[in-house]
C-alpha cells in the first residue's frame, strides 16, 4: 500500500534528479585518515617490538605482558584495516579514468598499498609498517597533485 502511495506522489511531484562524479560532495576525500591509521600501525609495531620479555617465573608479569601485547596487536590490526579501507575508498570512489591517464601506475600503487596494509596486519614487521606509511605518503602526494591540478611533477617509479 505504501509503495502505491509513494508511486502516486512521485507521479504528481517527482523528486529532482541529482548527479555527482563521486559518492559524496567534493571535499570529503582526503588521504590523511589513511596516513593517520598507518602512523598508528607503525607506532604499535614499534611498541610491540620494544616490550621487554618478562621473567617466565613471574606469573603476574607474564599475564601483564600478554595482555599488553594483545591490546597493541588489536590496535595495530584495526588501524591497518582502517588504512586499507580508506585507501580503497580513495581508489574506487575518488580517482577517475582521467587520473589514470595522468598517473598510469595508479592501480599498481593502490594495489601495493592495500597489500602492505594486509601484511602489516598479519605480521609485527617494521618493514611492512614503514612500507604502509610510504605508500600512504605516495597516495597523499598523488591525491593532492590531482586536487591542486598539478600532477605534472609525477613520474612513475
């Protein structure tokens, strides 16, 4: 019944058609959130690696160590996943075919960045955490080069 009512209303007073080149209004996309998440991944990775191993005979210290490691790992994995989500949204929603013309290796850059986020989740690795940071920085430079319409500086490497 409601469906019929709404259809009748739409016939009498149709809603205007809206269009946009992306999912949201311009200005909502920014690689900063991916970078901040990647910074947290790097920070947590460093904290995990810096934790001193407790004396195995001290049950309380062993429990505290495991609790701390579990909390740091949880944060690291959540932030790596968030960085990956933010990167994928930029890749799929912001960048358009004309951007690919300007940056021919754009798909490879994003694919590798997403892979680094996955690796940073799976391992406690400074290498992968730093690689994720570097990938986010590269995306940041490309994004702002495009937003500022100054992509001429970019050369595939």
